């Protein structure tokens, strides 16, 4: 083709070929040579002036920055020994940016020509443009092991902490990384079997004392059997993945879909945008867009990536690391909706009326480009009158319409009455060496609630669409509490002076009334905790049984396919329902949905337990240096063997053993859930304020032992427990027998 292309021709080419949009690519595509290039340049300039194109670094797309996770090729060290690399996917026509690789001591040696996956940080005012930290070398996926290092004359051996690995690993003298005997280490396979048939390993990280904080999450990963290394086949598939082009998708790249996440977010799987509805029939209404990463485009059913994602079920989050459901090439790069780069997505457009009622919705498979990746604090600060350089340009056109739609949704929420628990979320803050520097409670902002409400609305829309189109899916199911748990909640409420009505169909509105009555009182925390404990565990199922906690008749997870397999299943169901391609839910998958639901419900619980155990160990480690200190808290649990006290400062739960409570015997009343002193008659019940002394904190187990000093500001009543340690129960029985004997003698003498 030698004729000068029209503006429509050029735009169509750029849409269909987002990775080949430099002027020379366009000229080559249309067969333009020589002086005709001047005319092409004029056409491109006109398109740029009209706002159809944006020229950056001589390329008519958006290549002004590299993705945070990129594939690089090592170009070799310079004269000073610094290691440099070039990006493999640079789209600009000009010279690619210079990347300085910052190696860690544990990184493998890299040479010219090696391809690596690296995490990038943009650098200003330096000769290089980015600094890179190695994630791994492409093409290698060495097996890893965590264990205790035992030094030997030949180097050493590693005793794995994983119960499933009984065979030791041999470490040669030059591969110990300076590890000391008894240290917890992480190692990778360094070659074929060596001495005595043992696999050879190279230590890549010293984790120190097995009870130290840095080892905590690794121990939990192995204890609970959470897969933390990807099979070679899955890694190879991820490495071969390329950015998705437009190719029949809707073009939403001009829609300002922003991501709002925590400041330390490792991935961005959802973006949103809202504007006033221009339809005169919906005065005061809103249009809300929610776009979700199109993971199904990269993880196809039956592939190695799919098998591993299904096996894991979900990502698992620890204070110091994430065990992702997908390799970093996908979860941190191609499937993450990073700022300024085209990304495949599945978006839902929802129309709300002025009161927040959803009037309709539609789904779209598209290509988007987020103009900004923001975090909650800066978004809230902008709305509160303190915008920064990033949020100021977005305040009026993007952020304010989002909040307007959110306020309408809050009206609908108030009418729906989902369960309104007030339970602050703990955040453990770690230093670089893995020690806990502080434990604090996360602040709940309207920015958090905004994203939550938009995600709930999108999830509801997905469920409604698939039900209407009669396509099977996995629902997120949350059944109502059992009668036994409700009775326990009623008893707790009654003991605190509140009432939970009986003899009627339970609704979340009834529970909210109880929570509202207790709000602001000393009983608020215990009422919230007891209400939470009365709830059933949510799970995944192909049967729609509704979501009690959200007060919704139909609900499915759609918004987090990077970290939840359930959402990926729903995405595939939507693809099949709309006929968007061959990567949708297959007919043979329908029969497996029940099995999938059961499995991913189990992996979710596994992650929850591992995360909770890790938090307990970190808290115990944090408190271990404060043994002997006094703390305030509230009684959060009562059992036959003792009482649990939740500490105000950290939210940690510690046990006061029964044997250490006062100097008298305490009777346990299971029905009333109380303890009563045998001599003093003192009642210990849920929710009471307590002053305790930290007696013991064991990081290895996460156990915290406390000594009870006072209740409700009053020192514990002292009974007559013998200092010699005789059982007060036996003494009381003996005393009763003696009393009965005396009474019998008196009766005989009176006859």
C-alpha cells in the first residue's frame, strides 16, 4: 500500500496494533517511503492537535514509563562494575531507558545476555532511569527449601521444617552463605544429587533464629502446606505471555479509570470511574464503571497456570510477604492495572438513580489505560481539601463524581441493612530485618468504603447477569447463624443489659439494632466480637443460598481474579455468557463447579489460619521484650481452663490459666459463660475490663500467658487458697463433709 492513509486508517492501525505505533511502524505498515514520510508526519501532527493521539518520545502511544515488573536483558557490567540491563518490551522509537540492577548478596551471578524478571523503581536526576531488583532469572525455576542448617566438616546439611520432606539437603562449603549452625535458612537446589544421594543446595537467605520474626511467615507457609513455588511449566507459560492488544475489544483507554489501593499494594486488579447520568429520565443519577483485570485472557482453562492457580485457590498475605496465586509476571505486571499502560479488562457499567438504586448494568470486554494509581490516604485527603500534585488534576473530573455516586450508594445500603460490625483491623509494621516496630489499628476512611461499595455492586451485577443468562457459576454463600450460636449471643447481650428479639425470622437489621444500642459503651467491643463469632463461615458453591451478612439474595466474587480463583471462574462464565471468545467456561467445567467450590473454600480457610498464626507469632515476638509489664484489656473469652483477655494496645489475645486466677477455686458455668469464686462469690464474665501482667510470650508458638491483677479497676478478691498448694476444691469438699458430720451429731444429741 503506497497511498497516504486517511486519519481513520491511522487510528484503526494504532487500535489494532498497540505495540507498533512509532512513526516508522506506521510508515512501514502503509508502505510509505521517502518524501511521503513528510505527509504522514503532517497527518500524525493533525491527529495529535485534534486530541486523538498523544506523542511521547516519538511514539504515538503511552510508553513513557516501564511497568513496575518487567523483563530485562543483562547488558553486562560497566568499567566500574555496575550491572546494567535493557528492557525487553520497550515500545518507544528512541533509545530504551537505562536500568541499573541492584544485586542482593543472595542473588545468583548474572552475566551479559541473561534475561531476568525484575521489580523496577523510577529514578530521577541520575544517569540511569530505573533501578531493578531481581525477582528471578527467566528460564530457571529452582526448587527451594526452608530448614535448619547443621554445620559439618564438608559444609553442612539442611533439615527441612516441612513435615513432608524427610530427606536432608547437602550444602557444600562454598555455598553456605555464612550460615551458622542452628540457623533457619532458605536454600535453592544447586545441582544434581551429590554425596550419599542427597540433593545439593545453595543457601540464598539466612533467616536467623527459627523463633525470630523474619522466620515466622515461612514457618506458617510450610506448616500449613501452602504452595510457595511454581512448577516450571507454569513459570514458562507466564514468561511467554505478551500484552493483550485491542483485537475486537472495546476501547476504554480514554476513560479515566483510576485504581485506589493501600500505599503498599503489590497489584492493582480493580479500577473505577463515575459520572453524572446524562439521561433526563434519571435526574440526579450516576453511571459507575468498575473495570477488573482480565486474568482469563492469560490463564486459560486446563493450562499449567490454571492447574496451579486452582491448586492454590487464592493468594495468602503475610505482614512481610505474599504467596501469590499467579506468578509475578502476571500478578505484578501483565494482569495488574498499572498507571499509564494498556491493560486487558472486563468492565461493568452500572446505572444508579439518585437514591442509589441500581437501574441496570452491562458487561464489556475491553482494553483500558489507568491515568493514575492512587492510594486511600491521598484520595481521602484530596476530598477533605488537601489534594497533592497527583490528585489535584483529578479532583473535579474524577474524584468528586466518584464520591457523589458513593453517597447515593450509601443511601441504598442504609435501606438494605447489611451487618454493620465495628471491628478495627490490626496492622503489624515490620522493620527491614523482620522485627515488629509497632502494632496499630488501621483507620477506616470513606475512600475504603467507596471501593468496597463499588465492588459489592459489581459482584451483584455479575451474579445477576449469569443467573439471567442461565450460565453456571460459583456463588459466594453466607448462611444465617445457627440457633445455638444465636442463643449464645442472646445470653451475652442479656448479661450486658441488651436484648436480641427471639421468635422471629432473623434479619441483619435486628443484629444492627443490637450493635447500635451498644455503640459507644464499654460493651461495644464484646457485643461486636460475639456477633462476629455467631456468624457462619462463608463459602463457595454452585448453589445460590444468598449472602446473609450483606443482606443480598445473590452474590458472586468477580472483582479480584488476580488473587482468588473463584473470581476467575466467574470471569470465564461471563466470557461464555457473552460469547467473547474461546477462553470462557467450558461445558466440561460445569460438572466440576461443586468440587471447585469445596476446594477453594478449604484453601481460603487454610490461608486464614496461616495468616492468623503468623499474626499471633509476630505479636508474641513483639511482646516478648515486655514480660513483666502491666496492660489493660477486656475479657474476650471464658473456658473451663481459663479466661482470654484481649489487650487494648495491640489487640493480642492472652490466656490467664485457671490455676492462676486469685487464691480461690472458680466454678465454670458453661450456660452463663461465667466463672464464680467458690469463697468470694465474685463473678467473672465477658466484656469486663481487666488489668493484667504479661507472664510469658513465646514467639515460636504465638502463645501469650497473662496474670490477672484487677477487674473493673478493683483488685481481684482474695479467697483462702492454701499457700501449700492444696486444691481449694478438695478443701471445700472436706469442709462440707465435716460440717455435715457435725450436723448429724447435733441432730443425734437432740433426739
